[in-house]
C-alpha cells in the first residue's frame, strides 16, 4: 500500500538521496587514514587503589569514586599513605572508565624509573559510573562539584611532606575536559588548585548532540565565564583533538573559544603534534603511545627542580607545551637555550662552497664538521635546507624562496571532480611550497594526487608531504616511498577567519632524483562527508519538519475532501524546501536591523540557530537545502518502516489471538483511559518522564496495531464483490452522517484513520528517540536514584501522555466535522519552520513544536 502511492520518479529520487547520504556517511566513518597509533602496554599488573572519601561526601555522591593508579612495587609502596609525588587527576568522559588512566599512568611510571624516581607522578582517576553525560546533561554540575571535592581530598594525601603540592594537574578526556573547565565557575573554587589542564577530544565549543537544555545551559555557563573572565584566567590549557578518525567529536569543536585564547591556551590536532603525526579516534586518544609519550615528556619538562612540583611559571609552561605539541626542534627542552655552541675536540672541518651538496657516510669514526660560507650565498639565495636519510646520507641546498613557491588554485566546488588543476615540479630541488589558493572553507574538499617519477637508482627514497594550515594547528603528514602515486585528502576542521590572509600550503620534502606532478580536484563524496560531519546532528530536525508538513497536508485533505491521503503521496506534495527555508532566511536578514532585533528580544524569542551556526563558521552554501532533501528522504523511509511494522505486528497479533471486529460505536474516551493516563503521569512524576512517554507510545502503537488487525479481519470476511462493498460502505457512511452521537466505523474510515495514525506514529517515534538518552541514563543509575532529577522530559510527558491516550482512540470520522480541524491543519507549516529555525542546533526544542499539532488534533474530538 505504501509503495503503491509513490510514483517511480519519486521512488528513484529517494533511492538516489540514500546513495548520496551513504557517500557522506562513508567519508565520515571510513574515509580516513588507518589507525597508526601504537598500543601502550603495562609491564606490570595495573592496580587501582580506592581512595577513602569522607562519609558525608560518599553519601552525597554514592555513584562516584576516586582511585589511585599503580603497578607492581609502586602500587604496594603507595598503599600506605601519605604520598610524595606530583598529583595528576584523570577525568573520563561520556561513558568513560576510570581505568582509562592506565596508559598514561604506566608510561609516566616507566619514565620515573628511568631517572631513578628523582621525580614521579601520582595518577588519580575519578569513577563517574560511566555516565552518559554527552547525552544527558543533568549530572554535569554534580560531576563538577565532586571533582572539586576530589582535588581537596588529593592534596590532603600529601599533607606534612617536604614538597607537598598545592595544586594538581588535570587530564580530561572528552566531556571530562569540559567538567575540568567548569570547575572555575564554582563559587568557592580557587583557581590556584589547578596548575595545568590538558583536554583530549573535548568538545569545548558546543555539545555534539544538544538533546536536553541542561547540556546547552552548562556549555553556556562555562564558555561565557571563560570568555568574560579571559584576562583573569591564568590557567595553562592545552586542547588536543583526534583529527578525522574521531567521528564522535569532530576536531572543530575541540578548539577553545576564540575570545578565550589568552596567552596560556593552545589547541592542536593530534596529526599536527610533533613526534606523533597520527590521527586518533575518540577512544584511542587516551592510549595512543605516540601521543602519550609526548604528553609525559612535557610533564617531566614542566617540573620545577626547587619545588619538585609542576612549575608555577606560566611562560615556562606555555614554552614547554609549544616545544612538545607545536614545534619540536629535535632536541631536549631548554628554558634558556644557548645561541652559541662550543665545538670542542680535534675534528675535521670541511668547507662546502657549492649551492647543492650530498654527503654519504661510510662508517667514519671521527667527527666531521661541515662549514657553509654564507657571504656569497646571501646575494643569490634566501634559504638553506638540509635533510638526512637514515643518518647516512645528508643532502643540502641553497635556494631562493620565490623559485620554490608555486601557486595552485583549487578547483570550484561545483566541478564535482570532473575537472582538475595541476603543477609539475621540473627542477631537482629538495623542498617546495605549493600554495593552495582559494581554499579556506569547511565545505571545500579535494583530492590531491602526487605522482613521482625517479630516474636515478637509489634505495628507499622517501618523500614527505606536509599539509600546513596556518590559521589553526591541524597539519597532517604523509610519507611516501617514491616513485609512487600518493593521494592526499584536503579538507578542514576550522574555516579560515575573515581577517586572515594566510594561504594553506602543501610542503613537499622531495628527492633530487625525482620529478613530481601535483594534481588537485574536487571530491564530491568528501564534500558530502563535510556536510554530514558538521551538520549531521541537525538531521532529526529536518526529518520532523518534513513529517510535520505531510501531517498538515493530511489534516487539510481531511478537512477539504473528507478523506485522508496516503502519507507518501502527501509527503511528495507538501514537503518542499521553499515552504521552510525562505522564512528562515528572511528572519535572519531582518535580525540584522536594530529595530527588528529589539522587537525580537522584546518577545523573548531565542537566538536563531542559523545565526549560531554563522558565528561558528558553519554555514555551507545550500546546506539547508541538502539537509532538507536528506530529511525528506529519511521521513519517507521511516514512514515506510513504521507502516510495514504496523502491518507485521498486526499479522503477528492475528496469529496469536482470535480475530477482532471493527468497533461498532466510536468512543473517544474508553472507561480505562482516565485511569491509564493518571498512572502514566504518576510514573512520569515519580520515576522518569522518558519512561512514561515510551509506555504511552507503546499503548498508542498497540491501539493502531489492533485497528489494523480488525481491518484485515473485516476485509478477509467480506465477499469479493466490489459493487456490494461500495453499497454497504455508502449505507454505512449514510448511517454515520445521519447520526451525530453514535458514529460507526466503516472499512474506508478505518483505512483513513490508519493513514493518519501512520503519520502520527512516525512523528512520535522521533520524539521517543530524542527522549531515549535520559531514559538510558535513568536505567543505568537506577540502583542509586529511583527518580531522575533533573528530568528534561517531565514537562513534555505531562502533555504527551493524555494527548497520545486520546489520539489512540481517535478516528477520522470523528474529527472531519470538527470546527477546529481547519485551524489544526494550518499549524504544522509554521511549526515546521520553527523546528528548523530553533531546533536544528537545539534538538531538545523540537518536541515542543511537535506536541502542538498533536494536541490540536486530539482536541478536534471535542470541538
């Protein structure tokens, strides 16, 4: 029935949109480099010593705990407190375990052993009971207060020691990093309690999925505090992102807000970290050996030899972090590096006067120093570059910068990869700068092909291609064995700021024996990937907007013709982007005028989501159109799924139970309906609102399945005589029209009702899905708390429960003569606009727009 109502062109369109969405999803979930992180291993059995908390604290936070990490003899020795090391506190993120501290804790222990425990770190970890704080924000404030108490408890463990610490360093993974930043917002918190904050894959800018207002309010509180108090915050902060492998938290969200970029804050992608050079997924960032080694080296370089604790000198802390995470000069950190080096001993000095020079070592035991006279070279050249291969071959050359800088404009966004641009490096140089012109937006994505052809015979010739983004630390490195054909993905985590004139560069460290050809072309699949990566979270809003348009069309069809059209047919007719997008664009335009903005604020209307996205440099050309098409496609297939599910469940019902008949008399309020409604409201009040919504939804589905089963039974029992069927239906309708108080349900009325109920089920399914995170959180913490507090779904449940109860007993025949039906059919259109205007970046607002037409639909039974 559902597929029969769709013409082949529309079906082809929906299949094509599925294909397009699949391309985007494939790029997000699979279109990245393989995992090149080395696993970090424990050399001794890891132990987690539970730290006893004060009884009042343990009673106030029964689900939370504090642990000290240790291995082997270290763990045995430190079971007897107090401690003598440098405290570091690890905060796990969404659904994270306190045991994730073991990787960095073990590496720090090995490093301390190497220096005979001259210095060592004590790694603590908080057990947040693996709470889903990225989906439910009601416990974020509670976690923050618990961490504050943990810091005070940790510092007491060092009381009476000669070098007792006065502060702790914090490493926060995912949402744990946000909780660490939130500490500064607490009234009684002293900023001096934290000496260093390192966050790993933490979404600082905005929540990944804003599913309740508690999350967005928490973000607003934290970010506003850091922005408004930027001058007074002297906390050295480093944010490390995972790169494109981390599809859970895109790297653009991990960059600290721009206004809070004071002198003590850094943001970097792991692929740009020296000696790391790898992208990490959301979990591997806590155990990636390359990154954890870099972090521990930085920690040991931060130690003050006098206090045997992390230095309080902010400049030194920032210098150390720059040294290890931004630009590593291939030597140990020196606080005051010497400009002049003393070269002692008897060694051979060899002057090199040529502009290009190669030296191959053959087991020389004596030192050899090479000198390059600069007097002559300075007149002709501007730069010198040297590279070594396996420490046996050294190549050096002098060159003029202009001769090695080549401009390569990228192809147009809408070339779809059909055209390309290329440059050929004919000279035999060792270093080139390819300037990628017109590249700086997040919706741009390209494939770069570097083809190398070598003439000389040389073993293991290696070329390095480094993509350098000057306005953010998101560089990436590609190593290729030449000759080869190497493909490099070119896309951004952060868009180029408007006032930034820098150009993205492809730095090529090449071989003089090879010729290189660089080609760039647009990658359409990666563009779709960027759309999904940056705006995929808004898709539910566009899906619900499309369903609302179809819902309004069905109500109007019922009002104007007396019949309800099929969901697929009305979706094709009503779900058009020009009914929604122009209104949002006009509102955004008018908000640029002061008088309209003042009127907007006077009406206490929230900020337009399109403006929020613009402030985050996330506006794509035609992105709303693309999302609307994806949303309509998803609405179609979800409608097909819900319709098929109802039919399947009704078949199962008929198999298990005796067939039922169509109701003879339509009763809008059955005897058990008030009792059931009261019970569900009590459940919502005493336990969890999302649970009550789910139970109401299941009751509604049960009623529709029962109606479908009754209709199937009725059709199977009728004689195969279309004329007789039509006559009996007419008689039934005549009887129905002549009686106002005793309505009877015919087969056509039942089919009409099922069409309407199919759309309502589709809407309610999405509302239930959006409320599921708080239900999952409640179930997970049921042994600690019977009542979810705060509960984001409770107000919605109080309205949806009676509405769904009434709609479950509603038939089209009972509302088609309602005076309220015309009004009810007109509401879904402005509400569909409202969903996009206010719900695309704030998903928790979407149900507020959905319950209004449902409520009006239910009221049509009484008016």
